[in-house]
């Protein structure tokens, strides 16, 4: 499993890896990161884990602090990334 942890003080390139919170036209919110979407799996006092939306087969996840800063990516997808399009109203659709 490819896995990396982020520590803000020593990760100058952090923004390159920053997932983006998006809302789809159906109203659901996910994190989008490099063509993969993540939905919230659980939250605790120490943060939240968001799992790849293809949860039946994929074990990839991201972990965020309570302030929603990225702390960890387990980037182990077993499927290809998708393409998404931002509409003029700010919401997203999947295009493939
Ligand atoms: Zn995945």
C-alpha cells in the first residue's frame, strides 16, 4: 500500500496534494483528489477518515484532522481515476 503522512511544518509542497471538497449535482459532498472521490467513513475527536467511493473493492482512504487538514493518504486504488467537470453553479458531475 502506498501511504504517506503529512506534517504541515515540513511539507512545503502540501498544496499539491490537498484534496478539494466538492458537491455533486445530487447534493452529495465528497473530497476529490487526483481524480478519485472520497466519502466520509467515520469521524472521531482526532479527525475523520474518508474512503474511496468505490468502497466495495477499493481500500484507499484519506484522513483529515478536525480542522479538515490532510494528514494521511492511503493511495492504493485498484481502479482508474475518473474525470469530473465543474458546472457554472459550482457543482460537479462525472464525465466518464
Ligand atoms: Zn479507489
